């Protein structure tokens, strides 16, 4: 027998109240949210909670969304606090809900207009709580949410409000803030591989940086991340974006050599990694330093063939050299000699 309308309405309210209460309890913390598979059900039938970890069945989340949406449109004008709370559940279920995202923006702008300065404790707390909320959704193992263009744009908008405040912080605090933003991108990239929207957000962060030291720190962090996720083309593409902003050129060469050493030492065959290498070598990013790397790569190719290493690796190296020769403009590509190494 299908449940009655009153029973469904009661379950909707129960689901929303439980989820909203958990959000309010952890308003100043980053939580990890996961959609539970049908085989795993919470003891109370609503939520599974373990400190800052939350598991919610998809059915319960859908019911909570229906209740949140109803409350939002009922309270948007006369009870903005309740409406604001409802938007968290709405965006958790539907990260592209523009009305909910814009409502949260308006509330922050209203609060900013009510305080005397941006250094107001209440205003700063509201910004940090919003950042915690976005971190919770964007870095949790949620497939759609971690790749939401609406939420990543919302986060970029939030950072523009935080930047004037951070200007009064110490250099160490500023560096830590930007690094935490990159860490959020990397965590999101782990939850949703090849997360274009997360890495595009990172590009927009770099455009707002005025410190070459932070860009250099970003480059090394992203290089390490990419080596742990060598199949992620979006991460490699961002690393190339960073390298073009490094000066002097020797810093770019250092990263390129590190990646090449990683690829050769581990006999890596991932296409994304080799696409990065061939693109960097064909571009003028490395300037005259390219010739040294290409010569070393060609010598290694001969070694690979002579000692019988995996043919897939030999194929990747050959493809890379051919691609650089074709598209590398004035890059010097060492031609094979007739001498056979013993």
C-alpha cells in the first residue's frame, strides 16, 4: 500500500529537520557527506552520523529537498534565517539551484551593508561559515556536487569578498589561505577525476595572486598531486598553466625534469602525463632548456629499445619526440644516428 500524503509529509519534515539540525550543529566545521547505497540504512532510518562524517540515503535527501524548497519559498520574505537554512539542503541535493545560490549571496551582501567595516566579527564569521559549507559539499565524495559550476563560481565570488580582509593578515596567514584553496581543489579533483570546473577555479585564483612565491608553491604542490594521479589530464593542464607564470625559466625546467624523471623511473605509460610532457616541450615555455631535455629523452629512447623495456613506454617516448618535432617550431630534435649501442 502506498503511504498516505500525511505520512509522506511527516517523513519529509523529519528528514529536513534532521539534516538541517546537523548542518546547524556543524556550522563552523567542514563535514564529509556521502550518499548511502540502498544496502546501508541508518539505524534511525534518517541519517548516519559519526562526528563530522554524515551518511544520508538518497531517498531521505530527496524528501528533505522537497521540504526545504517548500520552506524556502514560504519564508524567503518574512523569515530569511529559515530560508537561508533551507538553501543548504537545496544546494546539497541540487547544486545547480541558482535561486538558492543567489539568495545566499544576497544575504552576505546585506550583512556586509549592515556592518561598519569588513573587519566586523559577525561579517567575517558569516564568510568563514559559508566557506565551510562550500568545502563540505565540494570536497565530499559527491559525484555531481564536486563538479558543480554554480558552486565553484559561488566560491570564487566568496573569495572576492574575503580578499580585502586577507590583505590585513600576515604573509604567513595569506599564504595559508591560498594554499587551503588549492587544497580544496585537489581534494575535489580526487573525488571527481578530471574535474574541469575545480581546476578552472584554480586558474582564476592564480589570476588574483600577486606573489610569485605562492605561484611557485602552487606549482610544486600540483606537480606532486599530478604524479599521484597521472591519468588526470585536468591536473596536468593546470600545471602547465602554472609553469608559464614561473620566472626565471630554470624553475620551469626543474618541474619539467622532475616530471620526466618520474615518468621514466616508474615507466609510466599514462597518456595524460605524456601529453603534458610533449606539450611543454613543444611550447616555448622552457625556451632553450628544451633542447637538453629532448636530447636526454632521445637517448633514453635508445636505451629502452636496447635493453628491452616495456614496448608501451618506448611507444610513448617515440610518439612524444615525433609530436615535438612536428609541432615544436624551432625546437631542436635530435635525429637517430646509425650507431647501434651495445
